[in-house]
């Protein structure tokens, strides 16, 4: 009887780990920037958009899209004013469970690339 209960428990625990393997390997969700103590966020949506992180003070931003290829992520900012334009930048990233590190991501879309650092995010949703 104990053996049967043990086998049933092991089967249940084994299934639990396999329920959401895609979630662990996906960047979709809300992430907190570890350097800003939970006050700065980046949200990756299922429709390949980025919310909350990017702000361009010199011109209105329509939206930021992202795409992933192996261990690289490309962000593309789309503007319609004063002229229609898109600018892109690609970064290496590491996804390790609930942590996402984007290499040399501080000050993205900036002309000053010399002082860039890695940015680590923690999944919160």
C-alpha cells in the first residue's frame, strides 16, 4: 500500500514539473529590473511587443517590438512623427529560470555604447 502511494506521489510530482516547461523558457511576462529595486519594469507580450521600459523623450514612440533568435534579442522602436522610422538594436541575453540578463543593455538605443552594463531582470508575472 505504501509503495502504491509512493508511486502515485512520484507520478504527480513528475507531471507537475512538466506542466509549464514553455513558461520557464519564455520571456513573455513582466520582469523587474534588479538595479532599480522593483520600480522599473519591462513587459514582453505574446504579440512580440515591449511595454513600460522604453521612453524616448525627443519624439513620440508608437511601439517597441522584439524578436528572438537563439540567444539574441532584437528590439525595434517604431516612430511615426516627425517622420515614419524604425530603429533596431540587438543584444545577447541569458534566460535562467526566473532571471533574465540582457548583455550591455543599459542605455539601449543610445549613442553612448562605451559605458553600457548588463541588466538583470527578475520575473514577477
